[in-house]
């Protein structure tokens, strides 16, 4: 099996796993926005925080590795960018949900600095990734 086939298989597995990760992430966001974590006196319950931590720690590095990893460069950016941006989006939703939760428990702390900074960086990465293919298409001759 060649390297490209190996990474194509990984991409297929990770794109399916992305649906599970996004389901968990948006469920956690709905739980925080609806106020279900407000009933706990000491902050978020352990299960919420552990799911938040696992999905953040698993999705953000994977998204970055899919975009700039040396092994992933064997696949064209057009095939891997959607899945990579999905994992980075999951990280943004996680940071936003944590900021929403912290704004209710510690309102004086500037908790939206991390999600806003991450969101701006995510927009720059999005523009670069989708603009890179357009430049590559322009360089090719018919």
C-alpha cells in the first residue's frame, strides 16, 4: 500500500469521526447555553469537562496536522481541507462553550479573549487554505 492510499484511508476514517466529534461539541454547547451546568455549585460537572477536554485535545492538533503535516501533504489540499477545517471548527466551538460557561461563573474575567483570537486565526487559516487552491488552478495551463 502506498503512502497516498494510507493517508486516503486515514482521511476517510477521520471524516467519519468528525461527525461524532461535531455532535459531541454542539451538544456541549447546547447544554451550556441552555444553562444546565448552572445547577452545579462548583462549576461544570466532571463529565462535561472531560468531554470538552478530550474533544479539544483531539480535534485541534489533528486539524493542524492535516493542514501542515508532512505526511498529509501527500494528499492534495482540496481533499483534506474540509475535514481539517471541521476539526478546527470543533475546537472553536469548544473554546466558545467554555467561555460561555465561564462568563456565568466568573463574569469579571475576560473569558472571550481566547475564542475571539482563535476565531480570527481560524478565519485567516480558512482564507489561506481556500485561496491556495485558487492560485494553484490559475498557474496551470489548459
